[in-house]
C-alpha cells in the first residue's frame, strides 16, 4: 500500500495536484494522452477520502469498459488500502444493472430478472436486453424524482473517466446522478473521441461548462508517456484540427538522443509485414537465431516482445503480420474489437443453454447445447455447424471461468465481453485495432497501413464526410500517442481491398507532420552511424 496522507500528492506534478485537490463542485479535467489521467483520478479520490473527510462509500467512479474499471479498482486499492472496497467502481452498464436490481419492480421486472442475448424470445418481466440497462433506469428516474434524490445522496461524489465518449443515454443518467452544482469530476480528451459510431457524442464534453454551474476546468499538458519526437509528431497531427482551443502537449522529459519516427514505404502488405518482422528482429537482437532467453543474455536487453505493439485500422490487416511473425517463431497475442456476442452462433448457444435448463459444470452443458443445436437448428438460424462448434470453443474458457453460474456467463456475453482478452504480461508481440488500443501504452509501436482510404477509412461509393474524417484523424492521433520510446509508421503502395489489388497513397494525415521528424527506413541512402544509434531505445 502506498503512503496515505500528506505525501499522497507528492507523486503528482503541479497541475495534476491542482486537479486532484480541487474543492467540490463540477470539475472538468481536460487532459491529452499520456498526461496521467487515471493517476490523477485515483489520487483525487484517495486524497478526498484521506484528507477532506469524504466517505469512500459516497464515491462513484464510472468508466466505459470492464478492463478500465478493473484497472481503476486495482490502483485505488494500492493507494487507499482496504477502504478502496467502499468506493463504487462501475461501468455505465454495471451501474444501470445495480439500479435495476434495487428498483426492478418499478421497471415491471421480476426480482430474478436476467439479461438476455438478442435472439432469445423476450419473456416480459423476466428478461431484459443490454440497452435496457441504461434505458430502464432512465425511465424510472424520470418518473420518480424521489429516487433521484436518493441516489444523489448515496453517491455525492461522481467521477467519470473518458468523458469524451459518453452517449446521450449515459449523459442523461449522469445528469440524474449529479445535480448541476454537484461534485462531478469528468476527465477526458476531446481529441481522442473515437466512438461516434456507437453513439458517443463529444458535444457533451464540450458543453460541460454550460451544463454544470460554476465549473472549474483544469488542464494537464505534460506528457509522461512519449519521447519528444513522438509528442511533436502527434501534436502536429492534431493541433490544427483540435477540439481543444489552445491545446498543448509538452514532453515531461527531453532526451536529445531520442530516436526519430521510423517511416517505411512498403510495396505491399507482405513487404510491410516483412518490415515489421525485420525491425522486431533488430530490436530484440536476432530472434531468428536465438531463443528469447539467449537474446536477453546477449544484448543485455532493452526490448522484449511484450514491449511491442502493432496497431491497425481494420482487423483484416493483422493476418499478414501475424503470419510473418509466426514464421520466425515470434509469439503474438491479438485483440480485436470484436465482441463475443457478435460471433456467429454465440447468442443462439446462450439461448439454448438457458432453454435446456439443468445444472453441472457449464463447459459440458455448452457442448451438449452445441450438439443439440446442430441436430435441431433453430428456425431462421443462419450459421453452419462449423461456426456453431467454433462458437462453443470460443465460449469454453468463459464457461470454465463462470463455473456453474449460467447467469454470470450470459451476462458476460451480452454485456460485451471481447473475443480475445489481452494479457499485459504475456511475452508476446501485441496486435490491436486502433480502437482497442485506446488508453494503453507500449515502448515500441508500429502503426501500419497509414494509407488514404484505410486511415481515413473510405468505403467504395460512400465518401466520408468531414465529421468522419475528423474522427479518423483522432484515431490516427490515438495510434501515434500509444508509443513511449519508438514509433514506426508504414504504408503500402498497393493493397488488396474489396476484392482487388488497389494502388494506395500515404494518408494525408502524415503530411501534417514535419518531415524532419521521420527517419526514412529501407530507402537507398547509405546507413550513417547516427542512424544506427537512432535505432537503440
Ligand atoms: P490516455 O489519454 O492515452 O489514456 P492518460 O492521460 O490516461 O493517457 P496515463 O496512462 O494515466 O495517461 O499515464 C501515462 C504514463 O505517464 C503512465 O505510464 C503514468 O504512470 C505516467 N505518469 C503520469 N503522471 C506522472 C507523473 N506525475 N510522474 C511520473 N509519471 C507519470
Ligand atoms: Mg487513460
């Protein structure tokens, strides 16, 4: 446990300290990537409880994903010790669920209501769908002002991370929970708003000062994550289009030897994948000839596989890189943005499990359900037996984790459990879509496929409008700012898309970055001694 008390804020810089120790009332923390948002948020909660006589049980911290909620809980526990358990840490969906568990009758639900996957037949009063976890609490709160008072009294301190990603329903829920002059602390970065396709609207962030009276705004501008060249490039890529007037991002440390950004112009996707493999090989020191352990011994090592991430706009780009890395024996872990419930057969299996009843370890019931469905396909079902068995295989680890608890199993699926979980400790190169990379950081990042049409994404016959381009630019910004020490960007001259090989040009987003920040790799200039040095971390 870290020291609590006067030393609590010592680990923050001056502006982080201002944010963490600000008095009650609406507080907006506008903070760019790598400026220590989670650090500031957790320290604020710990400080209020330790120093300002705030009771932990009156604190409600809301995040968007389960992973972020777990991370927050973990960091609070290490700062506050056991009293951290009294802080409510929730995702918007789990918050809605806990309200419904208390107020089920007002929503016309049975006490033992369950959450369902969409093909399932709705049984009125017993089964609700995921979206209802927000819409039903809203209906109850709209109709019962006394309940609004009750929840406001229970959670008089509300904290929301990644506020730029709230959608209309979540925003309305927050307005119920926090009065206009309430102790609401919202933290986020409008320039990292990348979820409008899911209904998020950055306008809620931008209107905070109008929505909440006498609000205080604190900006964090010191970036602790990335090297100076990476920060300079990322700033140039976003500043002229920024949603934050006067946005700044200053490096916390300036290292004159920090490498420039490696830029590689590939002939095609295969060449690009080979470039990634070659560079990984250089970074970890000749992996094709030595085992990992030997590598560490030989070079005294700075880079291991777990330090490296490959980021891309669409999942389809991962295959060439996965294959190329696998060929030379590099372990990889891939995390897509896909959710379990979106995979063919998954929700039908969940429905069949529930219908078939029974008890015992879930893994075995899952196999029986798959067998039953193959023999007796449900009406209107569009998947093949193969898809069904792969769905069962995909669900098996979750079935094991949930033991016999069918409700937990189904709740995990419908509430958006992702297909591949990410293990930050795994000794493997991580492959991620840009959306899935949000909030994460890696010493070495490859941002591949920096091409017009891919990033920004352009679908045939459907040109993106200005808002879509702006969001794609923010996605590019999110990608650049995941890197701590070494960043590589690449683009291919030709790529297979929509059924044919197409000519591609580099994304216009790259043109905003000063060419002096790039180290052009793989081009014919002779290797100068400095280039070699630039490759070292
Ligand atoms: P993003 O917008 O990408 O989610 P963030 O603002 O949440 O970024 P964090 O991930 O909290 O940033 O912090 C980035 C890195 O900077 C972390 O490794 C964190 O430990 C470090 N950091 C933050 N504040 C400080 C500080 N005052 N001193 C030293 N390191 C810090
Ligand atoms: Mg963060």
